[in-house]
């Protein structure tokens, strides 16, 4: 994940903020310190926010499979 962020910054520019969930790749000291050194604020979703996405993704899957 950190490599992807670094490549994105090289290609584009530093974002002001990056939103992520609370999984280990986003909370590692290396990832967090890189964001801090690049002056990027980190925003994290609350625990169990995946439930919200699951409902939306299930609806979209049904739409695609049933109607498209």
C-alpha cells in the first residue's frame, strides 16, 4: 500500500488528506510516518464501516447481474 501511495504522489501531487480503514497496512508506523513527512492528513473510517459498503456493493451486484 505504501508503494502505491508513493507512486501516486510522484505521478500526481500530495493530497491534503487520505481516507482509509483501520487495517494494519494503514496503521503501520512506516505508512503513518510517510504520510506525516509528506504533510498528508490521514482520515480513518470507524470500525465496522465495511458493513455500509457491503450493502451498497450487494445492491450493485444484484443490479448488474439481474439487469445488465
